[in-house]
């Protein structure tokens, strides 16, 4: 049964949506500041251009009278200049210092700044404390005794009103945009993570026993994860099935010796019979414990590879010491770059059993060859012993059968090698060697 984690670091959907929302808010905040600044600059520039246009219109209608006083031959046309303290003012100062003012100024005046013959723009405070944008200029009128100073002023609060209206519209628009974009991100993330939710449902079905493996169709980004999970589940199934087989075989094997012992205990026990049955039971227990221990942690490990040549050399050196009194010749022919995709312990167990079995039966010569053939590891162990028939090979590779009781051991070598090879996706073929004895060939596809 798969265990669920004790703690959680939060929802992946929540993380993605939160990260996207924060990023969107930052972008929109920066964009809104830039947009607002650009709009403010544009509105203020347009307001100044309006004042400048009125100033030029005032220059066009300004004349110097016979008495030297400056007058406007006709009104400027904006009624705000006639309303007291409306925020729109004009003022004319002649060379003698006399002032001509709009009715809106009432009895107030605006400070005069030299304009040096060009439009000058500045900010001032109006008669009622209102902020004003002032455009002024010195001009020479026909018949005048000197330059005449003309001023047009407008209430900047009109600009601020436009800016507030723009800010409200901008805030509303950006709010709706943020809401829409976050909703789009939620939909996108929800749709994008749907395969993971499907995988979670499949895993729940596996945990509840309704399925044995993941059976959904996943996109290519998630498919390798599903394949790896299925590989683990399949491997666990193999181990569980093998454990059940070992237990069943052990129980079946112990049944007869126990029945014999029970019969002996009921009558006159024969010590030789009892010893024989105890020995048989011990052999069965050792057999199944050995095979179970060998395959318990076996299986192909992702991302691991073992140098076959080095493993063969290490095992050959150990066997030379074990069988040094027999003067065996151990030939090794391993192509460079030959690797085994799996755990080192598995390869050592498989090779160790095959080579040890060959050394036990060989007369004087054992040969180990290995190489790659089209992405497949091909490894052979041969000896010049008596060889075995097809039926004998089956007996030796299954249930720990032994062909010769005189040879030491429990008969587990070929059986364990066969089990481990199968767990690593390999197969063992048994045949006749040109040396005269047994030839065991392992073929394992290397992904």
C-alpha cells in the first residue's frame, strides 16, 4: 500500500496561480505608472497649448489707443473671463505700468515676469489660492511706446479633474484586466494540471486495489513519470508473486518431511530417518531463504550502469584464489565499453553464480565473454566440464535441483541467477559449449 505524505507544502495550482498573479500585478502596476505619467504629460501639454492659443488670440485683438493705453478691440469669447474668480484670467501691462485685467480677476492682479519676446510658462497661485498655469509674453504693438506684457492664466485643477477621471477609468480597466487574466491563468493551470489529477486518481485506484498499474493516457511531459511508476509497480508485483511462490513451495516441500516425522514420533523413531528428514527440511529452508534474499532488493535501477569488464576481473581474481589448488584457466574476453544497466550487486550475483558453477564443473578451462550487440548485452560463461542435457538444465535451474550430490552446495546457483536475470529484464539460455561443457548466455536489452 502506498503511503501518503504526512505534511503538504501547499497546492501546486495555488502556487502557479499566485506566482502568475503577482507577476501580472507587477507588470500592470509598472504599466499603469508609465501610462498615467504619459497621460498627465499629454494633458498638461494640451492645457498649455490652449492657453498659448488664447494668448495669441489676445495679441491679435490688442491695440494701443490714442492716449497710449492698451485695449482689446473685441472680447476673447470665453465667458469664464467675465466670471469673477472663475480660474481663467488675462492681464495686460503697458510700458507705463498700467494694467488692463479681465473681469474674472476682479480687483486682484497677477505677478508680472519678464518674457523676453517669447512665450513663457510658469505656475502661480491665483486670487483664491487656486493653482494656475500662466503663459505670458512681451510684444510690441503698433503705436506703442514699448513692449506690452500679456498674460493668460488657467486653473490647473481642470487638469487634475481630467487626471482623476483617467485614474478612475484606469483603475477600473486594470482591475477588470487583472480579474480576467487571473481567471484565464486559473483556467490554464487547471487545464494544464488535469493529467496530474488523472494520475492521482489512477494512483488512488492502485492504492485501493481497483487497479494494478496506471492505465491513463498522459502527455509526453508526464508520460515518463507514469512509465517509471508502472515499472516500480510491476517490479513490486514480481517481488510479491515470487515471495508467494517461495512460501507456497516451502510449505509444499515441508509437508512430506513433517508427515514422515509425525509418523516416526508415533512409533519407534529411526534416528537415520529423522536425520534425513531434518536435513531435507533444512535444505528446503536454506534454499528458499537464499533465493528470497537474492531477489529481495534486485531489479533494474534507473540511471545506474556497471562496467562488465571490471566486474568479471574482480570475480575471476576471487575464484582463482578459491580454486587455486585445481589450476583452472579463466579466460576473459570483454569488449571495451560493455556495461550492464542495473545494480552492481545484481550483476555480481548473476555472474558470480554462473562463474562459480562453471568452476565447480570445469576440468581445467572456464571462458567468459561479453560485448554489446545492437543495444543488447550478450554475456556468456562456458566450461569444459561434462555438460548437461536439456532436462538436466531444467532441473538445475529450477527449485534448487542438484545434478551431483558430491559437488558442494545447496543447488541455488543457476536458480538465483535465473531469478535475478528475469528481474533485470534479461534471459538466460543454456547450451553446449565448444569447450565441451555447459554454455550459459545472458541477453539483456540496455535502454
